[in-house]
C-alpha cells in the first residue's frame, strides 16, 4: 500500500490572499514512496497548492467514532464540520461508510483496546481507516497503526486532506506539534448537540503526572487568547442558538498562565455574554490552580447563568500516593477547596475522580481514599482502576496484584452506591430546568437545574419539542443518578400548521411521532430549496406519516 508522510520539518506558511478563516493553512511538501500508482504524478508535484489532491467528496461517507473527554468531542465536531463543508457526508452507518474516522483516547487501556478492535473490524470489512486523537499522537508507531492514516491533535484542521487521500488508498501521517499558534476557533463545526457549544479554552497542561499519557499527546499548556474565546462564546449564543457553553480542556484551571492571565479573568468576561435563558458549565480543573482564587471562583459559580458545578479530580485520599503521582497538592488542600465551595456556593455539585490500586498504594492508603468519599459523599465519582500506560513513569513500577486491584475498585464502587444525593425529601420540590438533551430512551428529556442536577422530564401531551427550552418542573420520583420531574410551567407552543415533505437520511434514526432533531438532507421545505450540506435554519417536526427510507409528512411546530 502506498505510504505518504507529512514532511513537517519543511512546512512554511502560505502568505497569499487566502482569507481570514484560512490563516493557519500550511503548504506541505509531500514525501511519497517510490511506488508506481495512478496518483504518483499528482503527489510528486510541489507546485500543487493542494498536494493531497481531491476525490468526488459528495459521493463519500465517513463514519466517525469518538472516545474520551469533552475536548475530544469538540475536536470531532470540528472535523465533522470541515468534512461536511468539503462535501463529505458524516454518517452513523459503519456499513455504508467509505472510511472510518476513529478519534481516540489514551487515558485508559480499555479505550485503546476498543480502538484496536475497531481498526481490525474496519479492515476486515474492507473499510479505509483514519485514526485521530491522543493515541495517534502519543503512540504513532504501534504495529496496529502501521497501515492506517493518522492525524495528530494539532492537525485536525487538515482532516479533509487526510480523508481525501486515504479514500484513494494511500496512508497519510500528519503529526507535527510545531504550530506557533493554537488551531483557529472559527473552523466549521457540526455540533453533536446543536444547543451545546463545547469550547476548548486551552490545550495541554502544566503538570507531569506519572500515570498520564495524555501529556505525550496534548503537550504543554497552550491557552487560547481571551478575546477569541469570548467572541466564540458570544457567537454560539447569539448567532447559532446555543443554550449552553461547556468550557473544556485538559485542565481548565491552568488557563492563561502561559499568556499572563488566570482563569477568573476569562470567566468574568464570559459571563457578560451569556444571554437570558442560557447557561455556562465549567469543566475539569485540578486543585492547585484554583486554590488562590476560591473567592473569585465562588462568585462565578453563584452567577445565575453559570451552573453551580465543579469537577475537581483528587485521584487519591493519601498524601503519599499523591506525591508519587506528582499531583502537586495535598488531601488537605483538596478538602479546603471542597469545604469552601460548599460553604459559599449553595447546593454546589462537586464531582471528583479516584484511581484505585496505583502501584504504590497500600491498603492504608486505600482506606484514606474511602474515608474521603465517606466524608463528602460526592454525587459523581469517576472510579478508575489503575492501568499502566506505556511510556509513563508509573508503568515502570510494580503493579498491585490484579485481584486486589479489582477488589479495591469494587469496594469503592459499592461505597459510592451506598448513598444518594437525590432522596425522597426532594419529592414535591420545584425547579426551573434548561433542557438541551434527550434521554437514552429517546422519549424523555434531560434537564438541569442551577446545581446541574440531572432531571428527566416526560414529553408534553402536545408532542412539541422542549429542546432548548426552560421549563418549571415538580419532582415526582428520585433515584441514585437522577430525579424525575413533571412539567408545571412550559413556554407556549409556536405552531405554524404547515405540512412539509421532508427527505430523511435513511442512515439516521428518527423518532416517529415525536419532535425530531435537525434534518441534514432536507431538499424542499415549505417551498424552499435547501441544498445538501447547507443548514441555514432548523425545523422541528411532528412526523405523521412516512418511513425511514423515503419521505415523510410532518407538521412544523417550531423553526428558526
């Protein structure tokens, strides 16, 4: 198979008139193996402004699978947007896709194993494969990546070139991290949830945790500048109808320290652009970077348009283990943050992480972790059994016996399930919730109150969509991970009573009889011609007739 590698040592910026959105485009010299193939002449040409060529992208489908954190999901949304703009169709069908784009996570071994299995599955089914994300960046020489294209985390703006060439039968490897700037925030984007903007505020971190391989992929801290982030949030809210902005990164708290700022500087500006009825959620922040700004952070979390939610991973309740992990804080400092926030932010929702059976963790260390969980009864607890990640310092340490590691993980999980935040005293209470998601059953809605508590809401009798709406609910049932609420007050329905013929994508799932999400392949809607790939507006319909392979007729109940 032909192999094409990015000769990234010789890349130079193009300073031609390429437009503002293309300022970070680079002309890359391509180094191809001396193999005769039908594209050889094209690939040898260094004068070609697009050295990777072009295929008939309108006829090609890409299946995209994402593992890992919100940052990875944001990257996938950018790649989807770029591919869609170039004419590719991003599909949920593996079978009908020409190429599988797998956006990987290197945090845990099981995630990597799933990736390997997906690659084998694709190859066994004759599919082209491109791997993006942290695995491809941190471990590009793994044998199972030999015959697949890979694109690094700093190169996702060139995904169209990589996919284009891979479909031709070549292998492309773009891994350079030598960009002077971050990826532009204004790249085309196809959101998985059109009401939620996932905004990565920085890439990389300042730490060197001994168990973490993500550092090898994302590198040192690179913060996006304050003005660009504020503008991106404003645009998402005001121009693109997003109702929530999720701030994400490898470590939110570290933002700005490489550009002369601290996190509160950014947050104070962001809250100024949150419109009425919209919310902002803060992502994961490590303890050291907010210790000096607890008062400022509490002020932000008390803002009416910011969720009272904080994700602070502690990883262990033992100072000895934290030292071996190079976490750069103590259990007492973590506890001080939690105590301060609980005192100054009413009903705050604090999530945290624990690693069970780190190599130097003994039984006494583990008991200290259990004691911390018992003390605070964290409503969200991400429990991870230690897995040695190749190339990390912790991977060289002697492991805790597998049976013991599993027992510790099981014991902490049992403790977590022994208490509940949502008890029956909540029944009858009322909350205003913002609804931006559907539940996994495809019927109920998922709403969140100010404390970012998970509330399931049954659909209204008139079948209108509640997505993007604020409603008042009364709690009627509680469980470990959620509450159920009955609608007390909802916005009025805006019904146009206009029938429309909708061309459905037969490769997506739709809920007949319910309001649907956006229609990506609408051709004619209310007499308007809508070209493929162009989404100038959004319509929710209540489907009355039709099937999944042709047209359907529905009543438009809201549109913009």
